[in-house]
C-alpha cells in the first residue's frame, strides 16, 4: 500500500487549471531573460504551485506506528475496598515508569462510566473523578465507604464500550480494566466478545474491611401448607465473628440464635412451616457483631408461597358475632380468620395471604384511604375477592357513599327513598375559620355536597358556616335543589376565628321552623370555640326532637365538648385527623339520620337469577331474613337474590381481575338468626365465597423468576390438563412494586408452552406478580408470585470474580493480570497514523518562492554567461 | 484570532530577501548596437520614468509580499476563537441490523445509510470530531473520536451487513456518553427505523450523571417495503408422548397485499410437512404442530413460493414476487430437536408379567429382567426391585414395588389389608394424570421409614402407600401395593404412574433446546473432562467460520490470538459462546474435521417480528431531519483558504509578470 493519501483528492484537478496557465504565459512571455533562466523560473513556479495544490488536496503521509493508547478503566464501585486502591496505585507506579511515547487516559466507572481523565487517578483519594455526586467533603475523607449513586453498582460492559469510543485512531488501542469483576449490570463477557480491541483485566481484591453480610435467604418458591421446609440463611464474613441471627416471618420474630461466624461462607438452616399464611416473607438479620463496616447488607429476605386451603379474612366490628359463619366455612374446607376493624390489612402482602376479604358491619370511617386503596388493588390487579355484608354500619349507613370501596362494589350506597319514610330536615354547620384552610375546607365542602346528594326529594337541608360570625350559606330548602345547594356550598371560603354557639343556635332556630319529621344537625369544627352554653342548647334541641352529631377534624379540636354535645344531642361524635375521612363521616351521618336505609321487616329471599354457583343450595327452603340495608344495583352487576321489595340482597360482578359481591343482609344473629340454623347456611356461604374468591390453580403452570442487575426474568411453562403445551394463550403479567405502582405486560411466547418476559425491579421490597393465562378471553390459570428485592447487589461482597476477568481477557484477545512492566510493552500490532504534510509543503513553497523572485530579479547570464543569449530589447529588462 | 503554530511567523522573514531583490540595482547588460538614433525618438514619445513605471514596481513587490504573507500565515495555522467554540462532536450511529439488508433502496438500505454517513464525514468542519458506533444487539464502537476524514470513511466502508437485531437506544446512550457535556454534540442515527423502543431497567438510569443530553437526529432509509418472514420457530419435546414433539412456527406478512406461500419443513433432511398458507395483509400467523420422531436432529423451515393471491395480483399486476418478500434472511428458520435417550431399566422380579409389560410398552425403555441380584449394579440404569429388597439399597435411581423386607431406608411393618387412598399430592409431577382418591390398594405394606419420606399417596391411617424416599445417592420411589391384587382402577393408573416416574428419573433435560435469536450469546454445558481430547473444541458458524472455544491448557501464549475468542476457562463446564450473529445452525465440534458429529448444535434465527417488518414507523419517518449536520462557510481551516488564495495569486502574478503588467 502506498504510504501516502489525499484527503481531498479532487482538488488535484487544480493542476489541470494551473499547468496550462503557467505554460501558456511562459510561451507568451514578454520577459527578456535568457530562455534558460526563464525555463528555470517556470520549473520553480510550477513546483511552488504543485506544492500548494498538494497541500490543498490534503497530501498525507501514512506511517505505521506501534505507539499505544492505553485506557485505564478503574472500578470505583463500593465493592472495591482500600486494598484495591492500594493495589492499583502500586501497579500504576510500576507501569507508568515505562510509558515512553505511549499515551494513557483514565476512565473511572461504577454503575455507569465516569468522565475520562488525562491525569492519573489517585485511586481512593480523588472521588470527584466519579462525577458531581462525589464532591461532598465527606466523600473526600472516606471515599471507600461513601455511598454514591454511581458507586452503587458495577457496569463493566458500559465502561468497556465507552472506553472503546474514547480511544483515538492512530494509536494501538489497549484497554486495561482494574476491577473485582463483580458486575451488577450489563454483560461484560458479551461486550468483550464483540470488542475490536484487546481488553486486559487486572483483578482487584474486594473489601478487606471487616465485613459481614447476609448474602442470601433461600426458601422454596412454593410449599404445601404445614409442610416443613428450611429457611437457609447464607452469611458471608471475611473474619471470624459472632452475632445474633434473627429470622422474621413477616413482622414476627421466628428465630433468634447467637451463632459463631467463620471467615467465608456460613450457612444456617432453620426449619419452618407455614400453617395459615398464603405468602410469607422470611427476613434474616445478623446483628450484634464485633466488627462490621457496611450495615446495609446485614438483612435480606425471601418470599415463599404456601399452597393449601383457601383462606378468607373477615373483618367484623364485633368478632364474636361472626364466629358461626367462620365455623361453617371451616367445615367446608375454607379457613377463616376474623379480625376487628383495627386489624384491617395495611399492606398488600398481608392481604395477599387471603383469597377473599369480607367486611361485616365495618363503617367506612373505621378504614383509612390507604386501606381502601389496597383493597381495590387487591381485587382489581391481584384478582382477590371482596364481599360486603349488611349491617347498621354497612353500605350507605357505613358512609361508603362515593368511597373507593363503593366503587368496587356491585351496588350503590344511595337509593330512592321510599315515600312512606319520614322526611328529614338537616342543618350542616361548618367551621370556616382560618385554620380550616386547604384540604380541610375542601373536604368539608365535598362532604356537605355528598350529604345533600344523599337526601331524598322530600328532605330539606340548610348549610351554615361560622368563623367569628355566622353565615347562612344555603337557606333551608328541599334537597331536590341539589345543583343550587352545591353551588352555594362552593362559595364557602375559610378565614376568621371560631365562634360556634351562634351558629348552633341558628341551626336550632331554622329547624324549629321546619316541618320535617326528623331533624338533625351535623357540626364540623377543627378548633376550640369561644365559650357558650353548648350543653344547654343541646339539651334544648333534644327536647325539640332535634338530634346533633359532631365531627372533630384535627388534633386541636375540643373533642371533650363536641363529644358532650353529641351525647346530649343523641347523635354521634366522630374525631378524625384525616380530612379525607370527612365525606365518609357526613355520608354515614346523613344516611343514619334519615333512618331510611334499613328495612327490618322479615322477608324471604327471592332468586332473581339462577346461577351455577348456588347449585345444590335449596334456596326455596331458605328461612326468613330479618332485615337488610337498602342499596341500588349497578347497571352491569348480576343480582342473584333480592328482597321481596325487589332490593338487591346478593349481587356480584367482576371488577378488574377479581370479583366483588354485596350481601345486604348479614350472616349473624341480628338479621340471619333463622338462617344460622338452616342446613344450607354453610353451603350457601361456601359457594358464594368460592364464586367470589381468587381462583388460584397451581397445576398446569410453572412459574420461574430470576433476578439480576435491576431486572427480573419471568418464565411461565403452561400445560393443559392433558399434558399438552398451551399455545397461543394470552399470558398477562401484573407487577405491583413496593410502592404499589402497577405495571401490566403481556408475556411473549418463546416456545411451545413457554412464555417469557422481563421487567425492571429498581426498588427494594416485595414485588407482587399476578400471572393470568387466558385462552379465548377466559382466564384458564392464574397464579400469584412474590419477588423480594433486597439490598443493592453492589453490597453483596463476593470474592473477586476471576473467572469472568479471565474470560473477558481471553475473548477480547487481552491478557489476564499482566505484569505492570508489560502494560506499555510493544506488541506486534501496528496501526497507520496519518501525518498531514501541508505545513511542510507550504513552507517548501515559500522557500522556493525566494528563488523564484531571485530568478526574476537577477540576470544570471551576466554572471554565468550562456553561449547564446536571446531575449527582448535591453530596455525592457528589470530595473 | 489565534495561531496553532505561531512560530511559523518566522517564515515571514522571507520578505527580507524579496525586498532586498527589489532594491537591488541590477547591472545592465552591455549590448553593441549600430545606432541610437531611435532612442531619442522613443524618449520623446514616452518618458522613461512615468508614474506607472514606479507603480508597476510597487505592485510587483506588493504581490510578492502578499504571497509571503499568505504562505507564512497558512503555516502558522490561524483559527478564530469561535471556530473552536463552534467545534462539534458528532456520533454517527449506524444501524446494520438484518432489515438493513433489504434492497428497496438501491443497492441496499445499509449501503445507502453508509453513503449518507460518508457525506456527513465529508461535511466535517475544522476542529469537529466524529465517532462511529454500530447499533447491533450491543453497541459497538467502530472508530473512536477522530476528525480525520479518510479514517472515518475507511471505518464506514468496513461496516458489513449482519443478521442481528437492533438496539439503537443503547447505541444512542453510548453516543451521548461519548459526547458528554460538549455544547455542540449531536448523535446522528442512520437507520431504517425498524426497531422497537426497548424496555430498560430503571436501575441504571437513576444514577446517571446529570448531563445535558445531546440531541438525536435520524436519517431514515426505508420505504414501505413488503415482506413475509418466519418470526418464530421452536421445537419442544412433548411431556406426555415419549416420541412426540411440538413445533411452534410464527409468520408475519408485513405488507399491504394478501400473499400465498408455502412453508416446507424438513427434519434431518427428510420432509416432515408442507403448509400451504394464505396470509392476509398485516397478519401475524402462528401454529403449533405435533409430530413424532425418536432421532431428532436439525429441523428446517423454508418459506417458498411466495406469490400474491389472485384477487391481489389482479389489482396489482406489476407486483413481482420479490416485491412481496424483500428480505431473504427470515425465509429460512432452524431448530434443533433433541434426541430421545433410551432409558435402561433393570427389573428384578421373580416374575410379574404385568410389571414387565408396563416397562416394555414404553418405546424409550430397554428392559432387562433378572430374577436375582447382579454381582455388580450397572451404571445409568434404573433398578426396579419387585418384592426383593437388599439390606443395603444400591446407589442410583431405584423404584421399589411391593417391598418384602427391611433395608437401610425402612423397616418392614405389617400388611395393611385394604387401605383406601385419602391423601394425594396432586401437585407432584409424579401424580400427573392419575386420580387415586378413594382407590382401594390391597395388601399394602406398612413401612417405617428411617427419615420422613415425601408422601405421594397415603392412606387414612397416615401410612404412605406411594412415597419418595430422600437419600443422598440417588432418587428412590417406593410403592407398597401388591400388584397382583390391585383392582381395575389401580391397574389403569399404574402404567401412568410408571411413565411419570420414568420422566421424573430422566429429568427434564433435553426436552427443549431453544432456538436463539441472532446476536445473542449462549451458555452451553460441555462436559470437557469426558472429551478426553487434547485439542480444544471449535465453534463453527453456519458459514463455516471457526472459533476455538478453549485454548490448549499448556499453551498460554496462544490465548491472545484472534482464534481464542469465545472461549471460557478450562475448568468450567458452562461455556459462554457467541456472539451468534449469523442465522443457521452453529455447531460445537471436537476438531476441524468436516464429517464429525457435532458435540452440540445451536439453532439461530432472526426471529424478530420487528426486523421482518421492513416499514419504518410513521413518526420515525416524520422525525427525519436529513440535513441536520451540514457544513457551512469556513467549514475548513483558515490555512486552507490562505493556501487557496496563494495558489490563485501565484497564477495571477505569473500572468501579470509574464505579460509585463507588473515587473
């Protein structure tokens, strides 16, 4: 190959222009110099022009070079300790002595590549190299333990790819990686196998500071109920120590043992079994160690699923009353746990232990918004079942109007009030003082609107607001003017003090002049009122058959006074710190006060719709029920049973992946006293529950999850009852992360009967996976799985991964652990380096130009006479 | 203005000699003439020292000094500060995925893309830098940051078409990384737009340096070209039929016309099936086919006879076969069907025809029946002990039926007359397809196990009737029923129990050898120790390229050679092979001999519905900003213009001097 090239060869065409010009005017020259001198002048000028045109055309010398450009990749992730830093420094001290003409640059990396440096990295003392995050003063002092986002992971692959991009052509490229090889992201081997340049690897020791970590909590993915299994806790330590190993099942401590730890791997096995939980998280913690550096890696968890009898959670205000139902269910093979409202699950993991949640006579005011949201997620996304039973605290009476749970129920809590029911006159007294500003006043307005909406057409309502003064927001008027009342309520604005007595007095006056059968006042305040004879007024109202309920919002309210007013006023007192509960309280109060939502006349259930779910239950023989709560069915629900008046008794519908049902009577002695002695009682409830609960069938579907580097791979093998692969199915995966964020995806079919997907797991904690396999639109199989994401993989201190480093070096053509002296040693490899010649060409042209001028200014024939002198007349010569 | 090479201003000293030449009083040449009468006349007509005469001299000097100035200034390499500030850092991402092989844009999409990238290189300005990154399954840097145009062009010319899928986003991410916080950074993607946005784990993204991300512009080289392709081809052994296998094949007609085609399938060179198909426009078609074969081998599916249907071709008579199916890469797909291994069974019984026939009926079982214990227990053989039990059970897989004695795993108890199965581990694969609830199990033996077994079927008395015994030296199942006394329900269930047990002993290995997608790497299990070969195995690509998987153990010097790519440490039995970037069957072979049976085969297909669809998404086509990186005035360094001016002046000055306009 020619060792020259042109960058812009097309500019050589200038020669085609230049040559004729030079020659033509040489021929037609008027110069009188001797011909020979003129020829020399032509040659000189031609050379000059040639040199300039060559420079313009980018005449370049290509010369082979063995000079190297060595890119040093320095792993600065958390797993590399101070010993590693020392090793690198020693290595570089020895290697950089032989740099010679070779060039070197440094690229620190962690979970992502840092910024390329031309200055040598003083390893372990210059954390700012990792980027802005490390510029804190603390990082400078203790870089090795400073937790920086960039250091919390190792992405060898990304660093190697970036290094290749930074290496300039014209040098023999070389990448040298200093690392412990414990990658948490990317696939270094795959990247190395595609690398166009050799990658040498120098192993670094992992942390040598005293370190103990819980590396793994190994539990079987699925066990049978009661089956003994081992929780295997692997603890890695780099020194001999002693510590307390604790194993928790959920929040309960199951095991606490003092154990000796030896340097290396320590495996402890603890036998456990799961009796009642469906999903159990086993966490192991090691504490009380003599020495340990990183504390974040002292705890890890594993999730185990238990297959067994279906489980139902019943929440009942008075747990003793629902026992009979629980016994009846257990006889039919359904386990029932009963808890009071305080035991309502706060987390999805707790609720996931059950196939169905049943609320029996639990008011909405006893539940938090979070609990309701979890229940909705459990039904909608995880396919759980939900049943609400009737009672004086259920449906509308429980304040569920417009609540999250009403949304998932197949019936509405509002209803058409019957004509024969007594009319209600209600006054809402709302505190609009300055302290109510923000959420509180907005919630109060929303609550007042809901209350007005819940009233029947013959009912009347007025709204008063007070601060230092009392304002009539909405005159007493028929509740049918819902739009007008709502507009008027919207005008309430907070500001001023708190003087409640005149407002209460005005409410009394208004109701005294109202011709309603029932009269009720709801007072809402968040502060302490100026004094007044509240109790006397309450007494006076009671004697006028006006009932008073009070609502205290926030911690600063005078709950003692409000409670006393409610007691004397024969109403109810509520205290809440969460303004979001106010609408539920008002809704409950309104429905309760109107005394219209309950019907306590005995009735025989009417079968409206025959269903397979109630086969073998002889509804004809079902005895009387003694009462129920009035509701309205939602348009798409299935009403299975109804009362004699046509109100829904049992209705259900599908909500998301799950199913919910409403039974407006109850399952205890108040209304179902006759039913409890009915032989079909147990069967009826078992079948209703089996219909509504989550159907989980483990057979025919094998789920495997693997997690690595911030993502999890899911493989589902699906086989029909006959053992044939299920093909063409739609396998839907719902992942609910620890912050309850939902992500849905469809699995891709990878082989006959096999479906795969992967999803990111960026957050620590329990991830719930719900897998639904559908064929022809019908869910054939459904499975739940849990995936525990523990602390960062970077903190899982493992020995140096020499295997990986050797492989990376070999597949890319590099060397494993090359001696420092060989770092810059010449190799056989050479590359061509282009050297642009234009400066030399231009300089040469300039030098020639002096000669060129000289040839015009000096008649050389005078000094060195030629034999024949031609030329023009002497007067035309130069000056 | 600054100068890269200010020392070159010394060259301006050349002006010195030129001025000296100018003021030099030259000696006139002496020439004898016959008369000087004419001189006077000429002097009268034209005064010899006119103003022009002086000016001519000055202009001449000026031109010469200007030439010195141009040349000296050029060598000093001047540049404006803004030129440095405006310098760009460009990363060109070249998509060389399989779909870029399509020839709807002549000669191919890839070539058009490369040509366009070359134009970008040509447009590079002084101080600009460019890197070229390939968007394969992993981003691959072809050339690092450089401003040298021929180097960049050579790098572009080296880019070859591939069978790989695309991950443009990772390449863009790498490009942005290379650009860093450069104020004039830009990523230019030359692609056909046939790629999907990938879902990235969030973990890596959360910790990025907060940099200003360089803008990305796309140049799309694609038309609405139609293509029919095989988008999935997998084979899996049946779980129930020992000889059966199931093929999953998916096709995609990514075009606006209905097409007819045929899929021809061959197993080890023999035709298996021919599927005539009519694919509607945009149809994703998939089907699973059940077949049977003991041998296994290479399964190939070929798409042939692609033609427009009568109705479509009537509308578009000009539509040729090639126009319906533009990409050949996805017209053939491969899969590897694992061979079925024959299971050896040693049945030790004093004679039970039913038991013997149950094993013999299984085509994958080779039964040897003996009445007494052998002197030496054969390896790799399932031992079935009927009634007879040794005090010390032999190692390996064991099935004990109706044990008549005690051994190291249990003590024999009493006979239970007519136990009924009440407890059943229906979740166990050993109990698949059998229902033993309430089935009578006559003359069951009560065994007192030394370590608690896993009960598969148990009686109401809590005694295990069928159980898995936990032991360290092999799998063991015990069925305590008297086969001769079993009722019909049990006799029907027993062969299924045995079939389940055989599958359980054999494990699930070999049931599925998944066909891989191009560009992937695979972990393969190779029993290196048993090879007993000194030479390292080779990975042979479908086109015959060979790569050594292991370097010879004692020859460390060879490990840095090109050949040693794709190898893994000698001791490991799990080896990473790849990148498998070519469609077809890759073989791991012992040596370079052609006829040799491969140690392992891996089928690799394009298997990407997105790559098979050659049409770019509309928004991608709209996003195209074709002239994002354009050169402008002063794209070249100032020295270039100075030299250019000097060149012109040299010629002009030549003319002026020769024609005596100046002297």
